[in-house]
């Protein structure tokens, strides 16, 4: 499996878990975004994915696929 096939798999399996970096980096305690990169690019929010399986699982910050 190459990187493009992996990217397509993630896009298909987790399509409802894509958000902007500003949304993903929002601090729950003070409701402030830690990264003010507002654009139309969407990235996987691994916290949302993990919470579907177990509410306390730790997650990676980000995986970047070209």
C-alpha cells in the first residue's frame, strides 16, 4: 500500500473527522485555539476518532500525508 492509498483509506473511513488546524488545536479549558492557521485545508482530528473507541485513549497530534 502506498501513501496515496493510505490517504484515500483515511479520507473514506474517517471522513466525518476532518477539521481545520484551528479547530483541532482548540484548548478545551480556555476555549482558545492554540494554532491560528485558518484556511480551507482539513486535517484528521485524532481525538475525535479515539473517543469513538475509548474516551481516554491518548492520540497523536497529527499525521501529514502528501
